[in-house]
């Protein structure tokens, strides 16, 4: 990765998912461009192997640790929701490797905003995304782990939760202490499947924000969750489309942006 970064850097960290036999296979970081329009083949001439190299590096990282795919996906989401997908999340004044960066993000303290339905939807809408994108992109929670501190209030105090599910999680996440203990976000955490949505139908969403998307109130949100729970193919295709949409939030074009020579520093 360093080789690519230092020669002609320009990650546009759009993440593309490939599904192979239901398993997470690869994420591809798409290079940026400095011309007026963004292209997905920026390195076609200068480094034709770029995408292949990135794919194999990411694949290796995921083989070493399955959670890495999830962590990179979340990294991309957080980059995009802060001033567009400009890779600014990679910027650091210290010499940080991607692994260190991912580790830091895994312990990131998020503000305790009440993650209610209307807040989630308006947050997505403020980025040009709609309800369907909110449902689909939340489906990113089909993979990865979460720390006790992020779901404690839900498993002890929420009512819209399956009681047995809550009790089983309480074993690994005590009311006090154990903040860093982790639980899988859905029960098939290394598989890109629709179990995340199926769980919502059974009040088994891990996060309050997840369960907000299905409250058995006959809303459009409910209908979408039900649809994707039963349509793995639609989920796969539509998730990809929403990822591209998210990856296009506030693109820097023309002289507004730059191709970094080193992904950790502005030129
Ligand atoms: C809708 C608003 C969202 C909320 C409130 C939310 C909340 C969370 C929380 C609380 C965690 C656990 C973090 C921790 O343990 O410190 C998490 C993890 C994760 N989120 Fe989200 N998330 C949202 C949207 C998304 C989106 C759009 C994606 C990607 C498409 C995503 C992908 C992930 C992944 C993959 C993980 C697991 C990361 C890992 O295992 O390292 N999330 N999210
Ligand atoms: C549950 O709610 C009560 C009453 O609001 C509060 O005192 C307590 O800290 C909450 N527990 C958790 C784990 O959030
Ligand atoms: C959780 O892990 C982070 C990062 O390693 C550490 O700074 C923090 O003190 C830990 N918290 C607890 C309660 O163990």
C-alpha cells in the first residue's frame, strides 16, 4: 500500500463489495482524480495494476483478521459523513499505519446522541441520502463487532428488544465495567447476508439505532427492512448502489482537491 501511496497517491476510499459464496471477499479503494470529473480509472496509465494490488492487500488483511473488512467499511462511512469522502480520516500528524488507524477507530468514543429514527433519517438526508440508503447502509452492520459501551443502554433499558436476546448479551456486557467487551453486530458476523435485517424483525437489533428502523408500526422503514430481510439478491445489488452514492458525497473536483503524494499528509 505504501508503494502506491508514495508514488501517485489518490485513494478515493470508495468501498466496493464482492460477495463470494456469501463470504466477505474484498474491498477496493478507488483512486481519486484531479480533473473536473471523477473517474474510476485514474491510474489506468500510470499504475494499471493499482486496483489489483489494492484488492490483494485488502484480501490478505481480511484473511489475517476477518474483522478488518468491517473496520475498513466503517472507516469509509466515517470519512464520508465528515465533510465528504475526501480521505481526511487518513490524515494524521503522527506517522500512523492503516492498522493503527483502524485500531484507533475501533475505540473511537462517539457522542451519546439519541439515535432516534428522525435524527438518523435527517442526518442521512442532509448528506443527500434517503430512507432507502439509510436502511441499506445500516445493513453494513451485517459484519463487524461492537463494544459493550455502545449497546449497554439498549440491552438493559430498551423495551423494543427480545428479552432472551437482551439477557444473553448481558452475560458479556455487565451493567458496570467491561466497556471494551465486544459482541458480534449480527449473529453471522463474517457473512455478508440478510441476517441483520431478519434480526430486526425479531427485535434482535444490537443497536438502538438499528431497531429504530423496524418498530412494527407499518412505516415505510418497516416495509424496506422486511423486503431486504427476504431478498438477499436485492440487498447485495442495492447495497452496492447506496455505497456508490455515499462514496460520492461532496466530491472535491477541479482545483478544490488534490492528489496526495502521501495519503497521510496534505501536499
Ligand atoms: C446509521 C447510523 C449508524 C450508527 C448509529 C452506527 C453505529 C455504530 C456503532 C455504535 C458501532 C460500534 C462501534 C464501537 O464498538 O465502537 C458500529 C460499528 C460498525 N458500523 Fe455502524 N453505524 C451507523 C451506520 C453505519 C454505516 C452507514 C456503515 C457502513 C456502510 C456502518 C458500518 C459499521 C461496521 C462495519 C461496524 C463494525 C466495525 C468493526 O467491527 O470494527 N455503520 N456502528
Ligand atoms: C437505565 O435507565 C436508568 C433510569 O433512567 C438509568 O439510571 C440507568 O443508568 C440506565 N442504565 C443503563 C445501563 O443505561
Ligand atoms: C478500552 O480500550 C482502550 C483502548 O485500548 C483503552 O484506552 C481504555 O482504557 C479501555 N477501557 C477499559 C474500560 O478497559
